[in-house]
């Protein structure tokens, strides 16, 4: 099987870990499961063995699609050869997403999942350990940033497994980690998601500066006198960003997508 570096392909070869990851699907009691980037089929074979699961597989590499169809004939009508970042949600009902996500687009995949978040029952994702640490990071830490705040607004997240490079082919130069995402039962109230994400992106865009500098375009001079603007973005909680969203000057027309 030919590996393509440009697609960030590092295939899991530890069957015990693959089986353990797939078993985590049971946490969500959801029949629909979307695997992103099945690649060599390490997770796929255990997903297909579970008769309670109705799976869909999305793989961008046509060579891997052909390989999977040859090795797992039952996958034929369940696999889509497409770029996950350009794909419409493939189910009519909620689903769990699972995958050894390509490390070069893992953050983009998270934002795609957030775009679908109303349909997502849970996520079991494998990431570069550094990215996983950013996903679960808390305020007042260097790892805490846009990815932390936006993800944790919608999901409770935790690292459930660390995987060494030797469990992959080819071995990556970094450790990997599996992150479990559970949808929050109650979201913090915000003025709008547009306002919220604009604040977060602008604040962390100049993370070493006090917030009154990067956020100046979005607040009146009177509001900017509040002591919270003497802090840096990494010092604010999700609730802090949420509260600030209600004090903003209207920015709906200025905001750009994530």
C-alpha cells in the first residue's frame, strides 16, 4: 500500500489500540458513525464488525478507496471518495465521528465538525499530541487559544489515550493522542456565534497584547476602560468571552468564517 506524505498519512498498526478506540463509540449509544480518513482500515475493520453500527466512510485518496473496497467488500456502498472539508453532512440523523485525522488538516476538520455540531453526538479523534493539548487547554496556559475556546464552547473534551510513534506506519516524528468530545448539554448564552468567534480570533491574533489593543475596533472607548481589557486573551474563560459578546459594536458584516 503506497503512502502519500502530502495527505499526512500515518496509519495505525496497533490492533489492540484500534479496537479500544472503536469500542469508545459505545459511549454515545448512536447507530450512525462517520469515519474520516479510514486509510488502511485499522479502525474500519472493527467498525464493520459491529452490526449495531450504520457507518459511512469518507476518504480523499482514490487509491485507498480502491484498497478498502478490495479488502472489505461490504464497504462498497458505504464509502465516499471526497474531501471531508468540502462534504455536506452525509446523514439524515445525528452521528458519531471517529478517525485518525490527517495531522496537516486536523484543526480544519475540527472546525468542520463544529459547523455540523447540531448533528454530532460525539467525536473520537486522533491528533498530533500537541494539537490535542491545545484542544483541551485551560485558561492561563500557552496552549490555550482559538482552538481551545471554540471547541470547548460546544464540547466537553478530554485526552483518553496517548499513542507512541511506533504504533504507526510510517512512524510520525511526534506522539499522538486520542481526544473524546462530548456535546455540552447547555451552551453558555452569547450574543451570536459571529460575535463570539470574532472576539476569540481577534484576541488571540495578538495574544501577547492587552485585549484593549486587538479588540479596540469592536468596543466603545467607555467599554474599553473595563479592567478586563487589561488582560490578555489567554487569561479569559469561555464565559468571559461570552459576556463580552453582548457589549460589542455590531460586527456581523465584518466577520469572516473560521
